[in-house]
C-alpha cells in the first residue's frame, strides 16, 4: 500500500519520532546527546519551529513542535538528520546511514492531548529503564516544566500556561500530571497515531483539521472495509523503543 503523505500544517503541534536504523544507537555518550540537543534547537530556530518538548534516548528521539510554515518540520528534520549523521560518523569513524528512513509524525490537538504527549515523553526514559523517575534523566524537557532547571529554547504551549497563575502552581500541576501518567488506552492511541500518521484529537478538532487538508486524518470507522495496514516492527502498539 502506498504511503500517505505526512500530516504537516502550520500553527499545529506535531509529534515527531526518528529512530536509528535497525534500532542502532544514534547517540553513544553525553557528547553525542549534547550535540543532538543543540542541533535540534538550532535547526528549529532556523526553520521557525517552536519546540515544546523533547526527549533523546539511545536509539531514537521525540519532539513536540509547532511550525510557522508548512515546510518547517520537514526542513527541520532534513537538516537535523544530515548534521547529526555527519557529526556521529566523523566522531565514531563510521560510514553509512544512521536513521531507519522516514521520520514518523502526526498532529496533536493543543489541549489535554498535547499535555498527555508531554507526559508520555517525560516518562519514556523510565519505561525504557534509563532512569527511575523523570527528574533523574537530563536529556528531556521534563526539568524545564517541573521546575528543576531552565531551558530557554523550549517554548511552553498554551496548555501548560493554563495549569496555574504562577510558575510554582504550573510546575506543581505539571508534576502531578506526570505522576498520574497517561493511562494505557490513551497511551495506545497516542502511539498508534504517531506510528501510522493519524491526527490525534477529538472528533470536532479532526473535522476542523480535515477542512485544511485533503489527506485522510484517521482510521475508517468500525464496520467500514479498509485495506490492511502495512506491517511494522512495532508489535502491538507497545511504547516506542
């Protein structure tokens, strides 16, 4: 089945994932992680993309970001992919591809859906056994939102500002959201959306998005015939790893 074009609309939050080829490492140490983090923000700034949240793990990374232009996210990912491959290959004396291919992405409704995505990213290193709790993992945006440090290049979305009237109130409310977690059903929907390119939001929001694009935004309703999905290596929608 032919691939559908990626969903990309200016002014809308995007959830983006890029993994290493055959799940190989895209970072081997903190110097690599620092380079990738700085490259994310540099190319995002160049392409007028606001980065709301991020996390880097050994063999992939996630971004939540809103572009000002229709080609902002594709140009960001193209520039980022090339620059990190050059750095990684030169530093580790290797050649060849680093990425598995196309990055995965989808649109996320900028309300509690986006907040759940932020929480999902924060908890990702814990799910993978890289940390015992989100605050112990330095390679994500969690510390910025939980009051553990300042990342000046992170752009908090409106849903975060709505958590409280003071920095302390927002940080406390966000920390509570992270402790509560996403819930298995919403986590499965979140993962399914980004792996298959379906927009994630309620029916009214999807209908509004559909007026802006000719690309199908969600699966067919139950009972309607549809073509089988292409097989992936993601099992039964387990958290991305």
